[in-house]
């Protein structure tokens, strides 16, 4: 869309196209360009939007538009109309892993005029309506840069963001070292084009959202406090992290100790069960050995008693039986009877005590193993007594 300029100078006063009567259209408007001061034509047809244009070559239309816009805002200020200075609230980032320094503070803060509260918010200034005592347009090569307004030994710069139709003008920023207030009219192209000067003044008085801070020295005054608070928060969080990590480490150590104690307890219980099983097995083995010895002693006692009884009944039977039967046996006989078990067995199944030469004990090997050699010696001594 082609830029249409609604501003012009007439009798050294800034006016708007809608302030010009229809009968004064064309050169009859008696207007000049705010920037180059060349004659203007008031184009007020029925088809196109009303606007001013150079009657000759003139200057750049954007410069003319912006100079007119700055002039009308400057007149608004000079007439004692209040200008809203928004509240300044700084929201800074809090992190448990880093803190704010002078080098990174601009990346860690956000300035807003909204009513916000919180532990990471610093309320610098409150909302104010200021009536400036003086104002002056600062321009460079015919291009307006800012309005310097002052009151009570204070000065600030006002910079205007024009409607989107003047997009070639670019984004405004801080002006030098001045606290800089933005007057943002980026979405108001149609309103500016179609309203009178008084209606525009009324709009500037009532619409607070168009005023924003681009830069304010009060913000930098709070930097030391922001850095200090950021470091305090960082140190507190680091201490909490340290305590939390120590707690986790302590829990890990306690869990490992508990597992170790449980493992040792299970090992002790296993060893106790093993020891109990071994003691039980040893006890059973001792009891079994005692029982076997008792049974063996009982058998030996029975044999001894039986042998004595037999000796009393027939003293010569045993001697004669073994001496006569073995030394004078029939050469054709292959088996003899055991005096203990009574079974007939081959001669090879009998063994000598090694005490009585060439005389067999009369017991087979199986029976002999159950009777001790010492008892046999005593037995034969009793036999030969």
C-alpha cells in the first residue's frame, strides 16, 4: 500500500487532512510540507483516502510523514497534555545452576509495565502521568530522530514507531543515553489517516498501551540488587542441592550397609544351619557307632556265654573238635563248620589268630571280624586253662 501523508503545515501550525474543509482542497489548502516546506496539495476526492502530496518534486514522502507525526506529538506535549510514563517492573531469571553477572544481565531480565509480583520481580517505578515543561524535536538531515521532553530537571527521549504503512522506517530503539519512551502507533494507520487533530490528541490521552519503555536509567540502578539477589538465590539453591545430594548419598550408603548386614545375617544363618546339620550328623554317627559297639559287645557277650556253656558241658569237645578234626581230618573232607555261626565253610574261609601254631580258631572270617583279637586271646587262654 502506498504511503498517504495526512500531515501538513499551515501558518506554522501542524494540521491533519481531516481538519481541511472540502472547499479548500487542492492548492487552496495553503499548506506546505513539514519536512522540506514545499507546497502541498490537499487531495480530498471521493475514491482515494484523503491525503497531502507535494505539488512539485518535493522530498521523500516517508520523511514528510514522519516529520508531521513527530510535530503533532510535539504539539500535543507543548499544549500541556499529559504523557503516560508506564510502570517499570524488572523480571529477572533465577537459576540454581548459574547467577546473573554484569556481562549477561541484559539477557537475563525483561522489563514490563504490567502489574506483576514475585520473588524475581523488582518494582522500580509506578505508573505516572507527566505534563512536560518543554519539548524539542531532534532531527538529522531532515529526518526526525526523537523528541526530547523535560520536567523538573529531568529529561527523556520519546521515539515514535509509525504505522505499518511506513514499515520502511524500521524499528526504533534507545536514543543515546536518554531514558527512552516509545510511542507505538504501529497498528493505528487507518485511525491516524481518518481522524482530526483533536481526535488524535484524545486518543493519545486515553490509550495507555501505546506507551512503552525502550530504556530507563532506573533499570540499571537496580542491576547491583539484581546481581546480589541472583547470587543469593544461586547459593541457596546450591546449598539445597548439596544437602539433597548428601541425603541421597547417605541413603545409598545406608541401603548398601543394610544390604551388607542382611547378606551377613543370611550367611550366619546358613553357617548356623550347616553347623547344626553337621552336629546332628556327628551326633547321629556317634549314636550309631555306640549302638553298633553295643550290639557287637552284646554279640560277643552272647558268644562268650555260649562258649563257656559249651565248655562246661563238654570241655574236650572244642579242643578235640579242632585239634583232632583239623590235624587228623579225613583228607577227602573239604568243609568244616564255624563254631560261631555253625555254617560249613571251606578251609580257606577260616583264618588263624597267629597265636596258636597250626591250630585254627574255628571261626570263619566274617565272624572273626566281629570279635576283637584281644578277646580271642583271652578266650583261648580260658580254653587252655
